[in-house]
C-alpha cells in the first residue's frame, strides 16, 4: 500500500473504491469546509471577536490544502 497521495490515487484498489463508493475523501473535505464556514458565521454572529479565537482557527493549514489525507 502506498502512502504518497499521488501514488494512492493511481492504486487500483483506490480507483475501484472510488468507482464503487464515490470519492469519500473529497466529500469529507467538502463537508469539513462547509462546517468550517458555518462555524465562522456563527462565531461572527455571536459577537465573538477575532481576539477571542485562536489565529488560523477557521482555515486549513496551507500544507494540507488540496492534498489528500494519508
């Protein structure tokens, strides 16, 4: 089994699972982004200031954006 994201995408088992179940990883990332946006809206609507929230709380680390998880 490969640990490299690009190699995993070419792995026949991974390709078969995506064909059978859809791209679950992409769906999970999309849901995480959606929930993050919702949380951000809720925090701003509640009057929480940026000083009350840890910097970067609402953003994914740049090193993980657009890359599949291992």
